[in-house]
C-alpha cells in the first residue's frame, strides 16, 4: 500500500506528535510492508532529526512568510497521484490546505488525525487564528475527510461535538517497550550522577549541574506550555515542600521539569518558583528574567538541595536516562489527545499522577495512576486536589509505587505497543480502500 503522510513538521518542533507519527509510520513500513511518503514543512531541526525516520526519508518544503501559517508552495509538488490514500496529521497550517487540494484533484480518500486539536481547550487557544484558518480552508478539509483517527473515545466525542458526521475510528498512540534489567519491583532507582540542565545542543554537549544524591525524583517530560498545568503543580509542590510534614522531613524529593520551552513559559515558572520560595536549579534562565527579578536575586539557582530542577530538553538516550532515574511521573495537563509521555513513563514502570484530561481512564481503572484535579474539585466523594494527589504518592512505600508502575507496564504491553497500533491502522486503511 502507498500512503501519503502529511505533517506540519518532521522534527522535534512538533513535540509529541513528531514522536508518535515517526514511530507509527516507521512501523507501517517495517511490519506492514507499506510505502510511506512523509512530507512536511522545513524547520531548524529538520536535518538533525531526519535520520530518526530511517527507513523513511521525509521530504520537506521551505516556509515563505510567517511561520505561523507555514506557507510552502513547493509542498504540493511533493504530493503525487500515485498514492492510495493520504493521512494528514496537520490541521491549522498550510499543509492542511495542500492536502485539501490533493484530495480534490485526485479524488482519493483522506484520513485526518487531529491529535487533540479539536478538543474544547485547544480550540479556545489562539482562537482568532483558528477561526481564520477555518474560514480559509479548514472547515472544508474537515467536511471532506473520509475518516477521522481519534486517539481515544474522549477525542472521538470532541470530533463529533465539532459537528462532523463522518466515520471516526479510535486508534491510540503507542510506545516501544524498553528492556528492564531487573523486575520493576526489585529494580530500585537508577541514579544519575549528574542532572544536565539549561540550554543544550545535542551535538555540542550539555550544560551540567550536579544534583544532590539520594533524592527521589518526580518527573515531568514534555513541552513547557501553559496547557500542561505546571503552575498548579508547582503551587501544590510548594505547599508540600514549605510545610513541616513527614513527607518533607523523611523522604527527600525533587521535582524535575524536563522539556523545551514554548513562548517563554519556563521563565514564568522560574519566577513563580521564586515567589513560592522553592529552591531551583536552572542555568538556563533568560538574562532579562535574571536582571529583573528581585526574587531570583535573593533565591539564586542552586543544585544542591533544589526543590525543583529545570532540566531543559531531553531526547534519545538522554531522555531514557531521565526516565530510568525517576521514581514517579506527573502530567497535570488541561488538554491532551493521548499523551506519549505517560505511555513512556508506564513502559519504564513508573507510577503516574495525571489529570482526567490526559484521556487515559484505563490507567486509573487498573491502578497505574492517581488522579489529580484543581484544588477543591471532588472525585467520587473525595477531595483529590493536586496537593492530596501528591501527598498520596509521596507517602506510599517504595513497594506500593513499584506495584503501580508494574500495572502501567502491563497496560502498555496489552494495548499500547506500536505493533498493535500499526495492525489497527492497517485494518482501517484496508477497510476504507475496500469501500
């Protein structure tokens, strides 16, 4: 089968969508013998990340004008008529318009994967830009789509609520299962001698900052963006760290925030930590924030004894090392399609704290995750605020957290491997082409 795969980016610029689509398209080639042609917009990381697509060679087009729209006229030249169908994981930029034109010209089916971008929170973010896109081309593209791929039932409901009546098929994201040298119950923690934080260049090395040995680590890994809910998480963390509780005195924990900054939100979080009296380790603060924040002058970044570590971006082996060094994982997001980061955390046997908006209810059902919500919101008669969710996790015995992690690992093995996901996509494509 020949598939045209259209993305906004074929590099890390697209965050979790890049990781998910790269893995899915490669698995379709390797296990289903597909011929997949990936086309996307060119960006600053295209050359660096292109080797990660092997055996696929992505084709990219140069963007002209504002990056926000992604106008790349040569993109259409990369889309031939020889494909059986198109798969589009781009919604709000020029590639969507190019797919629409390809469909009109060739009269071939198109499967659209919104990746959570039709959820209510996502639609309200940058609303005026999305209204303009809808007026120009988006609404027609959505109405002409042959089928939608939803990552979960909640996303399927959001697509239907948007007013679309076509077929919707739920095909989740997946992960590769890492080898664990020992059983999750017995493994202990893989200590990192050093935490690398601040601005990093994958080819040129990293800024290193030593971490206090013996600390347990709660890890966040992903885009540093307001929708990820880190403000609420840090406020709850401060309440725990600043109180004279048994947690603070007997169990030393560190909140490690790893990921790439978007729109300067990391500087906002650093300033918030200073306001909350949290000791931070971060060599990557912007110069303007360093100069203008009196709080940061009186609470300078320190590695030893830090409550919060801003690690910076982590990819490949560095990301794996972070996951192996962690004791628990948190995703306090306001909106997700199906978060790759949570699936990866479970694959490494980590217990997870997450919001219902992460759309992985099976994690709560099998006791692989604890639910966290905004303070004061009740859940089944109990107050599961951020603080209480954190306290519950931190007060657990090591064996209890390990048991949670094992449940997550089993869940991934049963439902979320890329082999299973690729087989589901193959069945969907064959059904569409058979009419």
